[in-house]
């Protein structure tokens, strides 16, 4: 009989490098494979499972809403959507309007379109190492060749400037710039937090030159870094904030928060069939309530500090740097991480890479201290093991 791995490898489009282990159930930070073996999940679906897997409050909201109303185009108002709009208007003071969509890349597309519409300008300044998604607009803002190659020509008017470099940004933004788009913590690019001064300078430069300031919080949002949004560590107020991943507790949903400097958005300017559907809205309402009730942001801050301390205590000549914010953590090695991710997998721990030399830990924010201890111990063991073989 074919394994799930074989079936997916045969019939999938082929865009994912599949792992042989298949998972069929989850709870908190634990995933169980088809043999019932438990793994500690430090991937969170790239940040979609901040609340932990199968959170009972999200499950209850989904099942209740599924038997009431699943789909409704935004032409017609709905109780769940209206309640969610009111809730989202409170997340970032000054950003009181919202566009709903279904993914991170769509939340970026919306922000880019609104920026061109609002300013009448076409140029977008993004950062080197940036990842903003894989549709053509978001891909044009994405830096790494690995994602762009084979799809050129991408959109005209996009440029990339050195991250955390205020002078470079100052030179890049002109009176033709519609927007600057930045991640508050670069995720795919290697887990690099933006400095406070950099985000503050970005906001000031945008305001001075009539450009809009977009922050992509798709991976870093919803408590991950110790605040609701990572830019809130810097005291800035962007003009637009791109959200997705954990917004609806793991259910596909994206949102673009919109501030007062964004104008000219009129009926027909943009839209999405599934955007703002009552099912996803009900899940998001439940998820946002859980994030507050369980104070997941504080959990991320405290557990992140604890975990980073443990990681920094690992004595290995392979370790170059441990960095991050909250529970968005990168461990940079002096060599390629693939064999170490495999060694972690063998110890029933799932982690991500971020580029060739960074192991990325993005556990659900409900991960236990005992689980964090096991992850740190397994990493230490893996690093020592390979050293012994050399
Ligand atoms: C994952 C991610 C995206 C794209 O989200 P999708 O839902 O995969 O389209 C965009 N920006 C950042 C920072 C991300 O981490």
C-alpha cells in the first residue's frame, strides 16, 4: 500500500519538498504521526498555529458557525464580520479600517494596490532578504532569487535596500515612492529583528516624502514576538499592517489594516470572493479572544527569554549566534543546517530553516517549559553528535 508521502509526492504539483512523516492530529504544541508518535512542533505551520493546534475555542466557533452560515460576499453585512471589524479596529490605534482576504500574500497585494491608488505613485521600496509572499506583486517585493527565478519579468518599480540601514533607506525613498514595505522581524530571510531606530526612521522618512509605510506582520504578528505586533516594540504607527497566518487560529485568513493616510479606496477598487467570509471571521474572533484571555504575547516574551537563555548556554563551536524576539528565534550555525534539522526530526522535534545556515524555532506560544527544555536538549545533543563524527 502506498504511504501518504508516496501519494502526495505522486499527485502533488511538486512545489514542496515533502518529509516522509505524515501528521494526522494535533493539540497544543504536539503533533501525532500516523503511528501515534508524538512530535514537538516548533514550526507552527510557519507561524499559523500561535494558539496551538486544534484550540477548543476555535474548534467550537468553527463548528457553531459552520452550521449557521459559511459564505457571504462582503456586499452583504454579517454579524461575525462586523464584530471582527470592530475588534480589529482596536488592535492598532489609528488603523481603524480593514480589508479581509485569505492569505499573507493577498494581504500584501492589497497593501501594494492601496499604496499605488492612494499616492498616485508606482514605486515600492522593500528590504534585502525580505519575504512578502509568492503572488506577482508580493513576489516583486520579495528579495531572494530562489523565489523570483523563472518568473521574471516581475512588476516594475520595486527596489530593495539594505535592512536596518537608515542611510540606505533615506537614499532609496524619493517623491516617486508610493510605499516602503518592511517586516518588523525578517522571518524567511534569517530571523533578523528590525531595530527600533530603523522602524522609527522608516516612518519619519515616509511621512516626510509623502510615501506610505507598510509593515508585514504575517509571521511576526498575533503575540509571536511578545506584543500583538512586532512593530509595537518600536512605538511606530504604520499606515498599513499586513496580517494572516495566526489571525484566525490556523484557519486561512488574511487582513490588511488601513490607517488615515491611505485614501482613494472606492467600491470596486479591490475585492475577494472569500474575503471576510463568516466562517473565517468567527474563527478569528475566537482566536483574538484566546490571544487576550491566555495572554499569549506575555507567554511568548517569557518563554522566548527562557528558551534563548537555554540555547545560548549550548557549548558548541558550530554555534554562531542565537537571535530573535519572543518565540521567533533563529540559531545561526557556521555550517548548513539541513543535517541538524534531520537530527532534530529523528528526536521527534520539528523545526524550520531560514536560509542555509539558520535553524528557526517558531513554536506555538502555548508550548510548555518542559517541551522547550526537551527541544534545547535535543539541539545540544544533535550539535555534539555531529561534532563527534568529524
Ligand atoms: C508567510 C509570509 C507571507 C505569505 O503568506 P502566505 O499566506 O503564504 O501567502 C508574507 N509575508 C511574510 C512575512 C510571511 O512570513
